[in-house]
């Protein structure tokens, strides 16, 4: 069965600090997809990234970067030089190849203080 | 913007009352989903649809039913609302993506906050 664990329930940092959000997944499939979503205080869910199991290259988008390691079944998300606007709940999710369903972790609430 | 709207956005109802939430999309997406979000649980799938009149159960389907008679509308019904169904409900859409057509990236509506008293 597929499962996503986000062990960090809440993280609090001061602006400009770097912060890493952890995501560990379980699946028996060799083809699968990993996702990150952001939910700011306004409540909407915003798609950030999708990564497939065959592509272990790290990805960087501005201050955001993602580290995918199959050896440890992890897909961690790092925010560099955090800003107050990064304050949100972040969800990691997994879908097995060919499945239209996502399984979500319970989320990590990030608070960036000025 | 995936063109998803949810109605109502907020609703307060009494235990035992039937409630229907509506998800409407304007871009002909094939798949539609209903999730509930509760503190400490993240998002959990209630039901989903893979086409008109084609639906299936998710992780937490008990007490809920759905219908999709048109591509653009996906309705979630609580036949007899209970206090445990107080939650924020999100609708989502997706389509098969990429050359392999097996990835399903989902986009979410704004959510409906339902309170059952």
C-alpha cells in the first residue's frame, strides 16, 4: 500500500533562514509520481512540482529546490532564504503509476517570522 | 487557474439534514475528485469520477454519495449530515499527463467549509 509520511508537523523559522521539509514515501510500484502542494493561510491548494520515479535529478525553481532520493524513499523540499510569504502548510503526495489517485501526507505547517 | 468553482463556499447545517456540495469545471477535464481536509489528517479522498456517470470510492466514502451527470459538474451529497462530517471539502480535477499518460496532476478548487451542528 502507498503511504506518505511528513514527520514534521510544524516548523518555525526566522526570515532568511533556509528550511527543509521532509517527505518519506512507501510504494511497491517501480513507476510512481511525487508531488508537493502549498496551502497558504488563505486556504487554496497550489501545485508546486511533480517528479516521476525515473528522474532523480534535483530540481531548483528560484528559492525552491527538491531533492529526490530513491535509496531513502525521500522527496525533500528546501526553501532557501525563507520569506514571510512562504508561511503555509505544505503537503507531499504520491501516486502510483497508472493510478489517478493521490495519497497525501498530513502536511507540515511552516511559519516564517519576520 | 483550472476553472474550478465550488458552491456553496460556506454552509452551516443541522445534524440529520441532507446537504449537496457542487463542483463545477469549465475546461472539460476528465477526472474529478472530492476530498475532505481535517486537522491532523491532511487531505483524504472521498470519491472520484473518471467520466460521466463513472465514479468510485475513495478512502473515506462512508456517509457520502456522488453523481456526475455532466462532464462539468460533480456533486457530493451527505444524505444525513453528522457532526463528524464537519470539515473543509475540496474538489479537484486532473487529466492524464505526459508522453506516458500515467501521471495525474491534480488542481484544486477553493474549498467549501461545512459545519454540522
